């Protein structure tokens, strides 16, 4: 019996923090800082220590813009553009409302402290989730086993009582190894179909 459903955020509930598919987002960044999209993607590689909580958002944008070759190092402008383009996916919040009536819901995400706080407030995540664990706050990210073990401990659930949903297969593997049920997220309608197959209530 599934007692708790654990969701990734980016690419499942909300848009990813950065993606080659977000044309308008990348176009605005490219225009604002006079750099090519390819250079922006190279700059994005600076996010790893940011998501582990080892550098601040200010430090991240500074490194990102320099690595991207931006003519102007304006971290406040970068923050505004990034926040402007964060959105929810499909009808996921409607689905969460239904699931919450029958299951406990939690979040396990690779995300910095600052971006966790921003998304928590903007999308009122605490109204949907009983627990939110982000890599920026604990200093370790998926797919490290430690972050999965930590959320199980905080939830006080056995692995077999939990379902983990993520859009990246590499992040699902440790959850399965620990004994959780898993679903690879490819879209909201497909998720609903898979949830019904395993007997989830909503």
C-alpha cells in the first residue's frame, strides 16, 4: 500500500530550472546579456555547487555570467529573468489536490536554498506537500543514496510504502534499490494512467 508519494519538482511539477527546450526563456537571457544560447548552456554548468548549497545565488549568477561571456555582469537582472520564467506544468497542481486527499505527499529535489524558498512561496508548495527536502539545504543531491535515506527517515515510512516520481531515470535507480516503487514521469496524463495501474487513490 502506498502511503506517501515523493515528487521531484523540476520537470515534474514545475518547469526545469534550465532547459534547451525553453525558447522564450533562453531568447530573453541571450538578448539581455548579448551571448549565444550555446554559451549560456556552458555557463549553466556552474550550477552544481550552487545546488549543493556550497555557493550563494549571487555567487552562482556571477560565475554563470562570466563563464557565458556576458558583456555585463548584472546578477539582479539574471535573477529577475530566471524567476519570471518559472511556471507550473500541465495540470499537475489539480492532480496533487486529488492525490493529497488519500496520500501523504512530499518533495525530493535538487535545488538551491534560494530557489527552494522562491518556489515554495510562489507556488504555495506547503499547501500540497507535507515535507520538502532540497539538496541546497542538506548539501547532498540526487542520485546520492544519502538524500533518499534522509527523506525516508523524516517521513518515518518503510521504502515499500513510498512511491518516487522523477523525470530522470538516474534519479529513480537509488529509490528502487532502496525498495521504493518508482515512476518515470513523461507527462501528467501518462502519470495518472500509471498511478491507476498501481492502485493509487485519487
